[in-house]
C-alpha cells in the first residue's frame, strides 16, 4: 500500500512481517510481526493508521504515530483472509472485503465488527461464492463493493 503523497509504503510478505517504509530514504520506520505470512495491508489516507492481516487469524490496526497496536479485529473463523481493506477518512472505521462474499465494517479503536453484508454471487457461477475485490465509502451513509461476480453493489450503513 502507498500513501497518497507517495512518501510511505506498507508492505507485507511471506516472512511473517509487514514494514512501513519511508520511500524518500528507503528506511524502515516500523516493523509489524505476525505468526504467519502477511496477506493484506492498507494505509489510512492521512497516514494515521495501518492495517495488516496474516493468513491465519491475526488482523491488526496500528497507530503510525508510535508503531503500537491499536486493536485486533474480532472474528471467530480459524482462517480469515482479506481481499480488500479501506479506512474511512476520519479513521474511525475500517471496511474489508473477503473471498467468502463478505463485506464488513469494523471499529478501529476496538476491533469490533459493526456491520456485515454478503455480496451477490455470480449468476452463472458453479459456486455460490464471490471474491470482494474492492471496497469504498460512498456518500454519507453508504459503502460500495466490487466483486468477482461482476456486480458493483451499494450498501446502507447503520448510523
């Protein structure tokens, strides 16, 4: 993930580590360790937060002012994979997508799931699944998703 100004990059890899880099100097600013390979990363647009998730059960939100963990997303699946992630502009929520049709809204401070939706599967698909490839906040009280089913869907948020 790259910051909008291009000054920072967040990377995750098979070595169980995510790094926040200063692209101007090539130096590592923070190292975020996980117990398995890091499969998804995202940066808050204003550089306040980072999201890192591994291939097992650890999805974390980090404070980029000090490199400390803020919260862990709370879910019960043994293995939860994220295919998309996006912070809200105010940094209060995180929107994620998964390969199991789920689009979820999380509280950044607590890691609690606030809301969950299931995207429409492909009409001609042999399976009743779809990968959520992209998520975004849309207007005041909506979110939008794009999935492998070929659908772009708009969802209402509970406020």
